[in-house]
C-alpha cells in the first residue's frame, strides 16, 4: 500500500517517508495541494493521505473538500495551528484525525496504522450484516448506508463506525470516551469535542438524506444513543 505525504516542507516529507518505509508501506510525495490531487486521482494504490494544512496554491482544507467529493480515503491532518476551532474545521471538512506540529513521527505512524485498521477491517463476523434502524439501512460488509427510499448516505469511515456502533447497540448510551476507544481503536487521548464534531457531521448527513429525521440522541452529560423502534 502507498501513503501520500503532502507538505510544502521538504524536510518533513523526507522524514515521514523514512518512517513510512520502515513500517513496510510505500511513500508517495507531493509538495502542494494540486500536486496531491493529481497523484491521488492517478494512483489507485494510495490508501491513506497525510496532509499539511498550510500550503501554497491550495490549502489542506481545500484538498480535503475536493477529495471528499468522490473518495473516503483516510486523511490525517498535520497542522501547526493548535486552536480548537482550526482542528474542528478540518474534521468537519472530512478529515479523519489530526496531529499538531511539531510532532513525534512515531505518533504519526501510530495514528496512520490505526486509521488503516479501521478502514480495512470488516465488522466482527458475529454481528449482523445489515441493520435496519429508523429510516436507515446499514450494511456492515459494504459500509453502505441508505435511507428506506434507497437514497445513499455518504459517510467517512469514522462516521460509519460511530453510526454502526450506536445502531448495533440500540438504547445503549455510549460516552464520548467509549466511542473514541471503540471506533478510533485507541485509548481516549483527545478531547470529547472531537467525537462531538464527528457526531454532529454524521447527524447533518442523516438529516439531509432523510428529510430531517433525528436518529442519534444526545444524553446530555452522558453520551449518545440510538433508540430502537
């Protein structure tokens, strides 16, 4: 598998390329957003993108928006900005995770491997292949979500993971930490706000596809759930 590293800082690209090779992946480099899109669209072997936010010609956020038009490839954001709103903006655009600069390359690779596990692993065999919950039909094998009228709901890998977790345990309330540890497959090391952002984006997509139906319920101060009907 190839991993696309996009950053206008050549030293950062070269550093990450070394660690990517050490993990058995093949690095692909790009130094601006436009070059990244070209390589992504012409190389079907690219399975994940590590993307800087501040770049010439086209920002990382603009790249994410463009990629999400037709691809759910995992995207890890690199950002020198540490303000919460900058992180939230990136996640709402469609990125799956972020690391702030300066970063530890080992942490970046840990995040990369976690994202790849989530995107590649199928759901457990003992879980149902198809779930019907409210106005939605969820297929765990194909990772497809459709409304009862057959309209597809386009979700990122993380959004699908959250929806499937809640739908496969109706009426059970999951805290933000529970969701992070089960869906991200890591110990909860980031704020609950990150989970909140993904749930908010997931809700927006469901409501848009279903004409405003509310599927995910917030239990304030506790977490989230989907009720069985």
